[in-house]
C-alpha cells in the first residue's frame, strides 16, 4: 500500500505544477487552457467525466412492463443481477461520453447482504413523499473539464438497514416526516467509513485516482474496496452489428480491456488487489429461473465476495471486473489506494500495456490538478465572498459538474422492442408514444443523478445559467441540444422529461439563452441565431396549442408548479371550460420579450432580424394587455389570479395568492434610445401603437430618462402602479417574504385556505410550508408553501430589470409595513442574501438547510458537507424534496457571484 498522499488545500498552494516542483512560472490558469483546447477541438478534455448515473433502475427507459409501472418492473433488488438496456449506474462513477466503458466504486463492510455498488433509496411508490434516496454522499469538487474531482460517501460499519427503511417509511403517511438513514441510529458512536475519491487527469484519457478510506469508529474494522471496470452491454439485444463482445482480463494487479472502437484500457492499482471477473449479463436464473447467456453473470463478483460462491471466472476473463482490496484499518486511522485508468492504445491493440506510473509521476499529477483547480476557482469566486460562501459556491458548481450524465434513449426502438422481442400492445398508444422521433445519445445536465436521472427541460435551462459561469461552451451546447431535430418535436414542442415528454414545462429556454449569451461576453451571435431559429418553432407551438380561445391568454397545465392550485391543472377540469393561467400568460409575456431582446441583438448585426423584433414587440403587447382585458388582474386585490372560463362564458377567478400571480413580474424589458435609433422600424411601430392603439399604453408607454440622460421605455406586463402594489404583497412577511426568500404560496392561506365548489365538489388549497399533504399531482408535489430557488431567481432578476429602468427613484417599503423604503436593487440584494443564508452558517454555526438534524449541524465531519435540496421549508428554511439535487438549486452559486462581484 502506498504512503498517504497529502494534498494542498488552500489557494496559496497553486504554485505546484505538473512536474511536482514549485515555481512562479506555472501557467496562470491551466484549467482555462484546457477549456479552450476542448472548445476548439484541439484536445477533448471533456471526453471522460462523471457521466455515470447513480441510478438506472426504476426509469422509463428500462420499463418494458405492460402498464408502465417502472418502479416495479426494474426494482433496486434487480439492479445487481440484471443488465441495463440503455445506460449504467454506479457510485463515484466515471465513463467516456459514449459510455463504452464505466468505472465505479463498490464497497462491502462485511455485514451487508449485498455489495454497495449503487445508492439505495425508495421508489416513487414506496416513499411517503415520493422517491427518496436513503444514503449520504456529496460532490465536493470538480473543474469544468473534470481534470480534478472529489466525491465523498459515509458508509455505515453495521449492516445497512435496507428492510427497516422500507418498512418504516411504508407505515408513514403524507402528514409524517420521512424516516431517514440517520434516524436508524446507525451512525451513532461514529461507527462509519468516510470514503473519499479524488480524480486527477494526466491527459483527456488518463485518470489518476486516490481512494481514501477513513475509519471513524473507536475500534479497528475491515472494509472491502472494489474499484470496478466494465463495458456497457451493447451485445445482448440482437441489434445488427452489435453482437461483438469486448473483453476484460485480470493480469496481476490490473485489468486490461479490449474494445473494437475504444481500443485498449488499463486499470491498475497499487498494493496487492485480487482481480475478479464476471460478465455484464443478466443472471436470468436468479431472477426468473431461466438459463442465462453467461455462466458468470453480472452479480458474480457480489456473490463471490459476500457469500464465497464460485461465481467469478477462474480464467479471469469477462466484461466486468474488479480489483478486490481488503483493508484492515485501525480505529481513527485511514488507508489509501492509488489507481490509474488509462486508454493505452487505439484499436486494434495487440501488445500488452506498459505498467502504470503509480509513484512520483502519479503524485505530481494529483498535486498539480488540485492546485490548478484552486487557481481556477479563485478566478471565478470573488475575493469578497466569505470563506463559507466560497465553500458553498464551489460545492454547488461541483454538483452541477457531477450532474452531467450520459443519456441514451431511442424512443422508437423502445416502442417497437428489440429484435426478437414484442413489447406490450398498449405501449404503441401509451407513455411517450407521440415522441417516436426522439433519439438521445448525449451527455446532458441532469437535475440529479439519483432521484431525477434524466433531463428536464426547464431544470436544464436554469442549470445552464450557473454552468455558464464556469463552462460557457458546455452551457451553450446544452441550450441548443434540446432544440435539435432529434429532440424538438416536429410540431415545435420541447420535450419535458422522461416520464412524460409531452408534458408542458415553462418556456424558459429563451431567457436562459440570453443569460448564457450575456455571461459569455455577449459576442456569440451565431449561438443566439441558432437558438432563435428553433425557438421560433417553439413559440408558434405555444400560440397554436396553448391559447385555446385565441385571446392571447394562455393555458399550459401544471407548468412545473406541482400542486399549487386547488385542482390538478394538467388533468381534465372538474367542469366544462378552460383554465386561463396567470403564470402561463406571464411565461408567454416573458417569452415574447426574450425573443424581442434576442432579435434586437441580432438585428444590430443582421438587418433581416428587424421584422422579427417588431413581431415580438407586437405579440408582447397583445399578451400583456390581454391579461388585464380577460380579468387575470384583480385590481381590488392587486394580484394576478388564474381564471376558470366556463362553457357558458362565466368567469370564475381562482383567488389563490401564489407564485402563479407573481410570475407576470418577470415579463419586463427596456427599450433604450440607442436601440430605437439603430432600429427605426421598431421605434416607428411603437409610436404607431401609442397613437392608434392607446389601450396598449399601459404596457408599452412608460418612459423616463436612463442613466445616459436619454429616453428609455419600459415594456412590462406589470405597469409602474401595479408593480408597487404587487410588490407590497410579495414583500409582506405575512404573505410571501420569509427569512430565507419568497414562499410559493402566501402564508395568509394558513388561516384562510382558498376553497371553491365546482361540479358539486369542493376544492381547496392552504399554506403548507413543507411537503404537501395533498397527493393531487402525485409523487413529491410540494408547491403549497415552500421556497424554490428557480422562481426566486427569476423574481430577483425581474427586480434588477425594473431597477435598471427606475434607478433609485422608485423605492418601496421593505419589508411591507416596516416603514423602511429601499430601492429595487437593494431589495434584490437582500433577497439574494436570504437565499444564500439557507446554506451558510448563522451566528450559532448552524446551516438552516439542515434544520433539526444535529449531526449535520454540529458534527465536524458532516457540517461542511453541503447538500443542495430541491426546495426549502417556507418558515425555517430546512431542506426538503430531492435531498441530493443540485440542479437548479446551484443557482445559489450565481447569486453569490453576483452579490459579491
């Protein structure tokens, strides 16, 4: 076993360079150089990365059941024994960007009934608040090129309580909290393993790894560590030309792989591990009592290590292999393993690979990449950020980087079935059957590699805003990806998410494209034009499909706001009619203005875009005015509401004060004198509207002098008078304003729930600060009070847009009834600080996201490992929902960078 490697932990150590020496002549920012090389195609530094999902079981892709019961068809119990059809999973995993191979870590504490090869959790049908991971792991670091990464996991030394977690949660209802792993007492007395994996690239296809195993307990213990390499199964499905099987062999302390496309792979470890080999093929005998393809199937290593079975190939050949380490670690001690994974030759490779350098050269690479990562992030995170804020920002970015996953799904092939198989007849008319054109074979930013191991369109848009801070090239690629022909539906709809591609996510792609364009320096006009061309199709889809009455007031269904109203907005209405949505209309007003802004930018370089600019100017005017004409704005309440338009023409306002009524604030932009001078056609059309259509003056007529002393105009769905009144609601602590941001539902509904009777049924909605007790939308539907990062981020951005127009002249009371007036920029700053405060330590050293969980609050081994939950308790800020989801919650990094710039 190699000696313990100590790494530089502070920015002061960045002088370490690749040859292991220290010099002032080191590159100013090696990571930025690698990014430039990747973007130009000079060296593909993104070729290998953490693209391996942490859950592939229980997904739609793997569901070949008759009734679409994905959780039941491929449960966790099958995962160790059953070859996946579409992608692989594992812990701390990496793979190439086509997932030809996969590498991950497996562990065994000597007591569990199975190897710990993947994270355990409850499916959507077994958790009392939907799907729920029941493990603790963290993404601590990653540069954009994955030249440096760090991952951490806490593994109990006692037998993992699989059955207890399932049974206790099954007894709990929606009114109960979730029963978590820490609640079992298994971490009491610190009897657990702290396992850290560090990755450092010597080249795009040469990866140095250090696995550090720390015994936190008070007695010596043994841990089995199995770094595992395997090939994704592409040979078992009967596809033409796909029957060639790659090969892994165990040679001494290493695994050597041969693949006809990838070439030769080498995984070598220090010390004296024992190679164990089996095949990445299904154990059909265990699952169904049938003969399988291989004598040594996928779970062969598991059965051999756990039960001593003769289930690994004695000839040390297969398609899945592990280097088996047995580490005896004293109380409070640690052991380390050095590993190197390298592509050693192009195909065909006949010569044996040379020995891997696991000594001085290895150590130099690891030290250098860590130091370069520190240097890189010192240039990203402002020095004015506190050390705690910097820690939060860096881990948030790490989560986004680790959330990039290989996603493979050919919907037509899934619908038709593989050669020799016949899927259930109902599949032809069931889930995603209208999306037969869609073929995915890409690395995509996922909301979360466990609970949401698939892309979600509006989540991804928010991801890209923060990703652009560190890797604008990848952010732009992701924005464009879902608009490509193999994703975008021929009718112009953007796919929503795997469970229902045809569901409707809010139209935030244009907004995200503009943000990414601006963060990247506002120079990539080709990117903006490519986005614009495709979004023209998508905007038209919205107009044709989601404006039933042709009156510029929009529907759309749940629009991401699960459970926010008295009934399911995606289901059939309880009475005949149409639900005209304030958020749908606000989203479309924002969309039109985003498209206008994009067209203006492009028109200044290409006059052919001028007509497009005037088109979206007019369309915005129609949408914004219609919100008032059709009764979405309630002047007495100073709020926007959804309106149910019945078949007889009667309108029933659904007076729920929720984020639905705040989102129209996001539909705003400015037209400067410079823009109108450069685009006289747009100025002429604006003047024509004001002269001949004075009813639109409220949404396009406000003007004032800008900072340059020249006239500017405000285009806004919420005019100056309405802004002040609506903000009085939004900034009221008794309604939306909490200590940690804006709630999604007014707290006024705690004592006064909204109720309406429709079709003889009563429907209601009341304020619930945590998980919703209503199962209206299914799963963990929780928009009845908690704080959500994406809507907060949009509203903060809107405040800054209004501030750019009004300057310091517009001040409003903040908080409402406090007697203190502040500018809109000051309010945006304070709201940002409240959201940041969810994650940072307060005056008592506690992080609000961890609520009453004492171990996370006080234990020195846990308190600085940051989770990025899906949403937050509306009163105390405790983290809720998908616990490990970084995704859109990583927007906190953007807030820190903006506030401390």
